[in-house]
C-alpha cells in the first residue's frame, strides 16, 4: 500500500507541461540521454520491467497494448508471466485499476498517461528523453518538503522519489555566490550531489537502469521509430541514386541540343 501511495504521488510531478518547461529551462542543463539504448532490445526489455513495476501502479499507458512488447523481443508467455500482474490479458491495453474519480478525490489530480510522455517533454534544453533522464537522477533529500524529496530539474516537485531504494539517498550541495549581474546580491548555486545513504545499485548501475527506463518510455511513444529510421536511410539512398540516374538521363536527352 505504501508503494502504491508513493507512486500515486508521483503523478503530481508530471502535471502542467508549461510549468515543467519553465522550471526546466531556467534550471541546470539537461544531461544527454544515451540514444543507443532505444535500439538495444535488452535495454528496452529491462526498461519495460522497470516501467511495469514502478510506474504502472498509477500511471496508465492506455494507448499501448501488452502484446506490442513482442516488438522488443518478448514472447506472449514472457509478457504474461513477467509483466502482467493483475489478471489482464496479453492483448489488453496497459491501464490501471485506479479510477479517475478516486484519483481526483484522494490526490486532487488524475495521474497522466505516460504513453507519449517522452515526446511531450522536449524543450529548449533538449529532447523529452534528455529531460526524463535528468529528472529521474535529480532527486535529493529535502526535509522542508511534504514528501521529503526535491528535484534539481523541477524545484519543489510534488513527486516523491519512487526509485529511491535503487539509487539510495543523495543530498544537494548549494553555495551562495555573488550575483554576476548585481554585486550587492547573492545567488544560490548548485555544486553537486553527495551520497547520504547507498541504494541497492551503484551510481553507474542506477544511471544505466534509468537510461533503460527512459529508452522504453521513448520507444513506447513511437514503437515504429527504429523501423522508420532504417527505412529513411534506404529512402535517402534510393533518392540519391535516382537523382544521379535522372541527371545523367537528362544529359543524354539534351546532349545534341545547343
């Protein structure tokens, strides 16, 4: 029950796309998401597992069916045994049992659908995947907040750190420095994170797990993106060859015309 409540609170962090864009654009630069994960089937499979275990308790992916996971190398039997926990069928949509009415009554807002979350969070600092990759690694302990957590990339976020058992607890180090625009003022400058309590994963392993999760979220927003990219390469090669042939053919037709 505690895990479900914590996951429900996570919905608050994704509400208000304009708020996220403002908070992120004025904050630190987003880290670059390792794009090669989107074409790595093992990474996508691990990301799907993390998504189902930590996100799907409250956030639906109502435009995605479980059996679409066969596109990332999973069989119907593997999906049913490892990723379907509440009696759904493999062909069902990835919905949650939490009703919109109950969510609004208990938490004041309905957790947003995450099917295209990676595509919708792009901004001036980078892609939506860059934002999510930075965001899920930017949580730190802050006892002044109701949840006990804050986020470097979304200050005063309402979401608790649902992956804290994996990452552990870290604290943000800030320093007051002179404002470069006004010598009479100081600014609160982020200096880095320090580990307060270890998690079940090392920093490198946690970063890798988050990259897998974000890769799955990005893939889910457009499952055919890898095929689209491959097809695009062949189309460009074809157009290049056709342009060369058309150019030479045109020269042959007009060679006797002065």
